[in-house]
C-alpha cells in the first residue's frame, strides 16, 4: 500500500496537556505502575498514528476516505476505478521516483516545490528555503522554488472544513505524501493552527523540516532527538536541526553532499545519547516519586522499579521548555513534593508540571557563597531533611526545614565520602545507599558512615541490555 504513504504529524498530547490548566493532582504522588497516564496516552497517540499511517494495514477504509476527500470524490472508502484512476500508483510506471527498500525516493537531484499564495508568503518562503537547506546541506539534492510551472512538491495550507482532512486547532498539524506523481511529495499544513515564525504558537520551521523529510521519502524515527520523531516538539532555546539519525537516514536514500564535511564542521549533527555508551556521564540524576531520572543534554531516561526497560525521551516531553538542557544538578524534595533543577546561576522548582511561584531564583538564595558559579550535583536526604550541594572538591549542607545553610561547611567531599577525590557530577539515594557519580563511574556509599562499598558503571540502574 505504498501509494498511500500518508503521514500526519500530530501534536504530542503532552503539549496539548501543557496548554490546558493542569493541576498538581494530575501528577500523582505515587504514579501507577508503568508509564504515567500522560505518557501512555502520548505513546498510543504517536504509535497508533505512526503505524496506521506507515503500514497502511490498520484501517485502510478511513484512509481511502481521506484520500477521496482530497480529490473531491465521494468518500465511500471503497477503492473504486475512479479513485484509482485519479490517484494512480506513484510506485508503478513512474520515471521520477524509485523504490529503495521499504520506501521510495526521487530519482532526480533537482527537486522543485511551489507554495500556494498565502498571507505572509515572503516570510513563509524564507522559512521553507531554510528548511530545504537543512536537507540539501547533507545530500546532493537541490531544491528550486517554482512560481508558475508545475512542481514536484506542492505546499498548501488547508482551511478547516467538515469535508477537509484537518481537525481545527491542535491535533493534526500537517501531513505529507511520499515521493510520487501528482499528490506524491506534497505537503499540507492545517491553516487553523496558530503558525508562527518564533516560539508563539506552532513553529512553521520545525514542522516544515519534518514534513519535507517525508516528501523526500523518510518515515518516522523512534529517536526522540530526531526531526523525524512523530510528535511536535519545539524548544525556543534549541534551533531545529537535523540529528545524526536524520542525516544517516536521508544519506542512505540520496547519498552524501560532497560539501557535507565543511558545511557541518561547525555544527555536526547531534547524536542522541545512548545508555550503552561506556563513556556516558550524566548531567544530573534524581529520584522522582518511585522513579529515578537520569539527565543528559536535552534528554532523560526514566527508570521505574517495576520495569526493566528504560527509554530515552526529551526533558521537554515531561516539563515545559522552561527546564533547560544540559542541567547541572537536580534533586527531589519529597517533603515539599517539589523537584529542583540547577543550571549555572539559576534554580527552578516544579510542583508537578507547574513552576513554583518565585522561581527561577539565583543559587545564592540557598545561601551558597557568591564565589560558587554552579553546583555540580545535589543530593536530598529524606531522613535528615538536608540537601547536599557538591561544588568542586567540596560540599555544602542545606537545611530544608529552616531554609539555611548548615554551619561548618563547605567540607571536603572525601572527608565524608572516603576515596571520592574526583569531582562529583551527579548524586542519588536509593535503597539506603548514597550513589555519587563521577564521569562514567558510580560510587556506592553507606548512607552515613561514608564507607565505600562498590564502584559501578553508570548504566547500573539503567540496565544496558546489549553489551
Ligand atoms: C558544493 O559547493 C560548491 C562550491 O560552493 C557548489 O558549487 C556545489 O553546488 C556544492 N555542491 C552541492 C551538492 O551542494
Ligand atoms: C467547505 O468546503 C466546501 C466545499 O469545498 C465549501 O462549499 C464550503 O464553503 C466550505 N466551508 C467553509 C466553512 O469553509
Ligand atoms: C513572534 O511573532 C509574532 C508574529 O508572528 C509576534 O507578534 C510576536 O511578538 C513574536 N514573539 C517573539 C517572542 O518574538
Ligand atoms: Ca507532487
Ligand atoms: Ca489541527
Ligand atoms: Ca552535574
Ligand atoms: Zn511525520
């Protein structure tokens, strides 16, 4: 069913939930076993949409109806002669596309696109040119904007209408067709969305890069760092770019741009971290209710005690984009039920998904001296109600009840934690032990005696199952 390779981009339900008033009660103190309700919902939205649209086997009738509506035919859901005649099969008897494995690609290197006349057309043209450039920087493809003549890729903004395939604001944002004749390669945007050229509303640039990937023959990626990941995710602090996974997949179809190395030398495609990397070091680690969260760059892994499996996801899939990437330290204050994030001189405290009022604050509000520019790691001890802040070779002790630093600090880390002479990069308490991370290693200590039991790999709690 390749002729009907139709891929909608759905706004992630997490983003939708963020847009709605969300009470703390929605993040239960004890999450149900397994992924949270929000995450389960998100997964099913992504996965069902993905499977449905890529395999073509789930509900053929609905999709045939959608296609029929596009062509103004009676949406019977039956593959009538008329339907077939109008739609053709881009896979068969075409000169400008060819099949490669599971997908199709354009056979030519020069691909044309055309944008219907819309409001702000010159701004949109600029956005689309930038989006095409990301793909042409890494492949030998060239994209040309056509104004009068027929183009390979027609770009439309559809209005919401009962007979139209779009669903009004939210939900489906856009969809695209795999390379082929006629509607093949075309990209449609839902014009009911609040499209923007910045971070207000839905970012057109981010969605365009994704849809153009489909128009070139790419399917969805399971890598949450990839542009081809099937959920909308725009972070105003992160300029959208092709990830390592996107580049690998598009180059598999079209080959490598001879200028690739020089074009990407300043900014190589970012790789999503993997828990099996023996050199992986975490930015921060924390408990969160029953789970343990491991942070790295824009990503995190969540370990639930009842599940072996951990999956990498974007930090912004759980918290709004106010939580920055490349965090310094994170801890959970279970008494106050808040999770506290540190980066450089700033601290953010979240209760559920909500920023606690008064935050972000400077780290000096914890009583850390002005000479401290950043915190390397933070550790909350539930029994004493103290939070330890690791800074270089020293640590401070903060009394959460009185909101004051304890006297007699900073102390040398190895005065308390024997043998811990290298910098502590993250810290965690689990099952009555204190774990101090330093680079790719994890040191297991008795809670109070400071006795070192074991030196373990970073992936100890996150089991990497494919060594
Ligand atoms: C590589 O760079 C040269 C010089 O700027 C340019 O003429 C050529 O078109 C580029 N090749 C591709 C495939 O973009
Ligand atoms: C919806 O589409 C139909 C047929 O194209 C058109 O007649 C009608 O005016 C449209 N309605 C709206 C609300 O745009
Ligand atoms: C974003 O763009 C909209 C118009 O497209 C403008 O009204 C708004 O002020 C801009 N916001 C920022 C933060 O630049
Ligand atoms: Ca086309
Ligand atoms: Ca929509
Ligand atoms: Ca750190
Ligand atoms: Zn998609």
